[in-house]
C-alpha cells in the first residue's frame, strides 16, 4: 500500500512539474498533448428528433429517399413495396398529411423544387425533359469516370458534387462547363458515399455511407482548390439501418435520413441554428 501512494505522489509531482515547466519555460509539451486530445474528440453537431414522425406506422415499405419543401414546410418520403402508397407527405413537425401511389412504381430519388407560385416534386421514377448541358457517364476509375454515381448536390460556388459510391470518392465538377475540379477519397477508405448534401450555411457536407450505417459531417472547402476531405463529426447509426439517401432542410438545417434497412426516415436537428445563405 505504501508503494501505491508513493507512485501516486510521484505521478502528481510529475504533472505539476509539466504545468510549471510549460508556464515558465514555454515548453510545447502540454500544447502538443492538448492538440492530440482535441484531434481525437469529435464535435457533436446534431441530435436525433425522437418525436419525428408522430406516426411512424405509415412507413410500410423500404424508405429509399426523402425531400424537403422548405417553403411550405413539407417532407416527402418515397418508399418501395407491393400494394403500398409510394409517396408519403409529412409536415416538418412530423404530422402525416397524405399519401399517393399514382404513376410511381419503384422510386429511387426525390426532389422538391417549390416556388411561391407552384409546388413541384420530381421523382426519378418519372421521365423528365431536360436540356443536357454536359454529360459525364463513362464507367471507370479515372477522373470524371464513375462506378455507381449515387447522389448529386450543388454548392453556392457553382460546383457539382457527385457521390461516386463504387469508387469510394466524391468527385467535383464545374456546373456550367463540366470541367473536373478534383475528388475526395481519403475519407471513404472503408466504403464509398451513398448520399451528399450541403448544410444551409455552406460550411459542411453531410455524407451517408450505406453499409457502415454512418453519417459524416465534412468541412466544405473554400472557393478554389477542394483540397483534402476533413471529417468534423460522425453519427453512428445502429447496425443494418442502411442510410440510403438524405436531404437537408434549407431553412432549419434539419437532416432527414431515408433508411432502407430500418424502413424508416429519421430526423436529425442541428444543435445550433443556421442562417441560410443558399439552397432555400
């Protein structure tokens, strides 16, 4: 026992010595130690809204995607399955409003693009007429080639971000010319991204990884070189939840995650309020 207290006293003396040495001799020892601890500690940026939706029993199929109509306060959920409504509509507070099953067979993605004059919802299961400005679609592993391109989003600088899931990377292009601007792969060594969206302030990207059941908050690069991917925070979901696609509310910053394994959509709320700068 005496030896134990001698060891404790010695450890205390050593820590006190380090503090005094760092304070009066400007030693970098403690600063390095503190940096190492901070580097390994992730910042918590979101919390799960356990009360959303109010009636989860309306989820009766595999929930593949979600879309947010921030202007009208609506959340659209698309699900797959036989003899079930394919599109569900909720309020942002989680109240169920309606469902429909017209013209939709096997929805994969959904996007809400409403204005003050018209409510508009686009579903990838429905044919649409667009003018093609540029096209990258060759299968492969090199720059501007893809292996399961799974999600696309746009930032305020006019850059298109593509979740190249099979190649375990995010590729970036100029939205007007299609010029390849670079790629991120250092954050996705375990598995490629299945979904990517920006937060309303443009500071972060929210990235889903399907088979890892993980969401990552990644620092958005400034205008210019996209640099390297840097994960700020992660949300580890339960095993086999399988987050497929996600959407971010352009006003509140809430993240809606469509989970095909759990057959549900969950809502994550930012701990700090956002002031939207684009995307709303």
